[in-house]
C-alpha cells in the first residue's frame, strides 16, 4: 500500500532540517519511503491513495511519555487537592473497585482522546495491563506499557507487596514486540515513596534479566523528597541508583524536586525525564528545573500524567505550558523555545520510549506516524514560523488526519478503529456503578 501526501509543509523534528515547505511524503506500508522536497518533482509518483495536503501541516505524531490511560474513568472526580490527599483518599480507593473490563474501556477512551489530539505513541503505567494491551491492539496506536513485578495493595495505610515476577515474565513474553512491534513492555516501579529498597532492587533485577526498561515516578513533591530522605537516608535519586533502577533504560516521571547532585546521577545513567507541567501545576507540586536539566543534556520528554490530575491527554497543552512556565518562572523569555518544546513532544519522547531510531521524526526510513494539522484555521493565519504557530497558537482541534504505523486511524473527525460512542457510554456506565 502506497500513500502519497502531496503539497504539504512539514515539521520534521530533525533540528538540522526542521521545516520543509511545499513537499510531499510517500509512505510505503508502515514506513516513510521518500520525502520529495518540491511538489513538482513528485508528479509521477504512483500511489494507491493521494492525500492533498493543501492548507495542512504535517508533524510527527506526538508522544506522551507519561500517562495512566485508564484513569479517564476518574477524569474530574477529585480536584484542587494536594497530591497525598488526592491520591490516597480519593484515587486509590476508587481504583480498588475497578474490574479488568473497566480498565479496557477506560484505556479505549484515553486512546481515542490521544488519537484525536495527535498523539500516536504513549508510555503507560497501570494495572490489568493486558486490557490496555488489547485496546492498543484494536486501536492501532503505539505504546510502551509498564507492568508491576511487585504489585501492591494498602493495609492500614501501608503498602503490602506481592511478588508478581512470574506474572511480569508471562506478560513480557506475550506482549513485548506484539502487534507488529507497536507494543513494548517495561517494568513498573510506582515510586520510591511506595516501594522500598528490596522491591525496587528486585524489580530492577527483573528488568535487567529480561532486557526491558523501567517506568517510575521520581521526586514529584517536596513532601516526597523529605519522606524518602528519611526512609532511605539519602535522596530518592541516589536510592534508585543503588537499587539498580537506572541500570536499564528508564523513564522517570516528574523529577520536580531534583537538586544538582540528583541531576548528575540521572545524567550518569542517561535517565529519560518525563516532564508533566500541567499535572505538576494542578497538584501544586512545583515547577521542574527543566532549563537546568537541559543544560546537563538530559533527555526531556513530555507527558500529560493521568486524566485525574490534568484533566485531559492533550499534548498541545503540554508543549505550550512547557515552553511558557520556565520563561515566566525564571523571568527569562529565552528559555525552552518553541522548537525545544516541540522536540520534547516528539523526538525526545520517542527516545524515552526506546523507539527514537524509528519514530518521533518525519524522516525517510522512519515509521509512518504522521499527523496533519489544519493550518487554515484563523488562529494559524498567518503562520510565518510553523513551529511557533503549533506551540504558541496551536490547538488539538487542528488535528484532521492521524496515521500510525502507515495506517489511517482518524480522519476528518471520524475514528476508523474505535467505536467512540460505545466507548463513551461504557465509561459512563462504569461511573454510575462506582456511585459517583
Ligand atoms: Zn503519574
């Protein structure tokens, strides 16, 4: 199958050649075969389908490097609370009532929201993970799903762990590289504040033994920093290093309360940072020192976190906030440029998910994960610099076409792989059952 997208402006997310105007993209099956830099040269292209890109802008699919997709079920349920009260008194008790099927429908709703807003890959952290895997299979999206080698429940406020390494091994062997390599699997370590040295060390060992990555929350709040320092006698970043968490490719979400030594630890192991500006602001967690981490050459990706703390999965908002908050916070408009924020949401996200050599850029030979934006909308006129227009003026509703792995999954407001009406009504049914 060959698809030819012609008459199109492209943001490649390759900083050596960021914008290509008036070009065409030839897609062969799941790959970008050729980028023809002038639309005239492409006149003889033979394709099964021709998409006219006039008035559109092609960008690499956005990559959400930290979320909890099934939490769409809890969207808007508890707001304006500090993380500890929000999580332990509101979120965990409701999540304990979820069935496997609930997680399937919550995942599907979240995936629909991501596709509709131009996200083509995501890194997830949840449970009943096989249900999210089925939703990934059916929807056509790309994902990295993390799965606990040590699951936990709470008794009298303290976590009780269950060795689930056999469960992880079974999940890994079934799903790693599944669905034509659209799915990868990582070890989930919730956080140094819930886990302890033993469960972190043993979880890290499972990742090392099987060759998987790790997805963890790290130093999200100041309270967490104080509590984990008491618990481990050192910073949580050092505790993770000692446990071997950073010996494999690792996504560390939040990293709001890192000091310089913590950043050096993360850089030593090339840990990927998932910056979640909306969630950090909404939960009053603080503002991560992103410019300082950038100066240390850490890989910064962007995430939405779950919909219970955001309250959406819209990566356009994360790009916009990531480019604004550091300028305001440090009174320096030169910080986090539009181009840097865009690269965080695309190329850096792909690197964090371990697929940076295959997606996150529009490049010959890369996977065809391509989003077209309608730049004829009034807020894009005139657009001079397409990257600034996307980051500072762009809206998720600009998304008019989404291709993942060479397959069109969303076009002109229609989902081609998801029954979105059924999905919405199933989630509403779950909410009624939860009694909220
Ligand atoms: Zn999270």
